[in-house]
């Protein structure tokens, strides 16, 4: 998932993403032990190595262009969707999927899928039993054991808030354990407060925008409250619905991957709303978390959403950039005669050159009307980011 675009450099964007991942990664290691750290390192290392080989041997890029910190960060993010009990070879598979999916593009520089979301969903589909064995926090396992004894896992396995909520009942411990990460679940999905802290940092650094994730959360809350079971309190059910599963993890990171999401603000609103409806539908009818599947479905819709919304955003120009002729005051006949006389008196040496005119236009930030149609999306939104 990774950022490359002006005005931030690749190194600055990598540092911002690292800072956003640090709180939730540390919390996952605190709750689930050294095995969580080892899983992240294996997945990140595998993704980095394979991405380097692809760029060097397949894309024939130079050494400086082949080495990037972003595959490692994407691998770490992928493992946050996993339970700590998975075998040690699962991160190798996930890292390979991350590396390959980073180089699958479709339309206008868009990736087909968000790499971390695709890797996590493929593993959930291939190994549904192992990927849903969630144990209670502080049940540390041997970090170097390839596969953990199933009997040992069963001894510490507990129901997650998502499992309880999908049965139409309320999670007895309430929202506090979910918010501060003491509930069971995926390594990164349980640290809601840490995820929000990382998301706030990305927003503060203007690496991501609020449009898609906020729309996703608000829409999902509204739909959950509208279809809440009759025997539970509607508002409490809605907020617990947001805290369970991978909603927060998906909203903070997967919804903010500009390489696989629309670049227009209107498109981001539609992306978040559609993803929320799909998440609820998958949870309601299939009993699965649905966040990853919803994100990947919307990734496929990204070219359509951007195409539908690009025209409206394309012509929304900044007032300071364009001066329309209709808004200019109409001079009186006397003023027109004076202007004509002054122009006739000017000698060729005194006439302003084309270079001076262009310099003045750049300094005053005014563009001629014939150039209005050439304004690009990046001119209208300097803070748009894209992934490399």
C-alpha cells in the first residue's frame, strides 16, 4: 500500500506509515507475545525479497529503484489480519501475494487490489479453520514452533466479540475491552485505540484523507442500527458493530490506499458507502467478517467510480486560479479610447514580452481562459497521494 507523490518524498511517506503502524504492532506483540513479532518479520521480509526480485529480474529496474521499504510495511500490515496461532509458513505465502499484487495494475495507474487486503483474504479462503482460531490475549505460544499443537490452541481459544454479535446478542464485556485491545481476535484488529492513533497521525501528516473511512464508518453504523435485532438496544449494538472484527483496521489502512481507491473526493465517498453496505451484507448473509471482501470488491469498482466522478471534480476550479471574463468590470467608452491611445503610443521596445507575461501570470496565479480546460486533477488537489 504505499505512498509516492509530491510534495512528500518516498522516505518521508515511509516514515509516516511506519509511525502509524508502530502503536498497533507493539500492542499486538504485547498481547500475543514474540510469535506475533516473528510472523510480521517473516511476512515483511518475504514480501521485500520477492518484490526486489520482480523489479530487478522482471521489470529490469536499476538497483536504486528496486529497493523499497514499502513491501516490508505492507507485509507487516497483512499479518495484522491474522491470528497469532497460524503456522510459520503462512506469512511466506502472504508475503509472496503482497509482492506480486503490488505490480498488478489496470487503469490509469490503479492497482487491481489493495495488496495487504488481497493477501489476507486469500489466506482466509484457503485456510478458513486456521485463520479463525483466535485465542485470548496473553496466551503466549512458542515463537519458533512451525505449527502449534491444535489441542493447545483449543485450550486457549475463545469466542471473539464478532462471533457473539453475529448471534444477535450483545458482547457482555462491552466496548472498553474492544476499544483498548483486551478482547480476542486478529493481532491488529483488537487494538482499536492504537489503530485510531495511527490513523490520526496519517491525517495530521496529510498522507491520507478522511472521505472514504469516515463515510464507511458512518454508513456502516447507520445500517447496523437500522437492522439491529429487536431484543438489543439499537445504539449500543451499532457502536459495538463498528468495534468488532476488522472494521477499524480496514477503515484506517485499506480504505486509504490511493493506488486502489478513487482519487476524486466524490469517488471516495461512494467507495466508502458501497464498502459499508457490502460489509454488512457479507456479515448478515454469510456470517463472515466481510471487511476484506468488501474492500476488494470496491477496488474492482474504482475505475468506474473515478470515471463517474472525475468530470464533476475536473471542472471544480479554485477561484484564485482562474479569472473569468464575465466577472471583469466593463470599461466606459472614454476609458476604452484612453486604453487604445496608450497602446498606440507604446513603442516595440516598451511592449511586454511573452516571457514577462508568463512570469506575471505565474506570480499572480492567474491563468488565461484558453488554459482552463488544461487544468488537471493534481492542480485542483495538491494533497492527493498515490501508492508506488
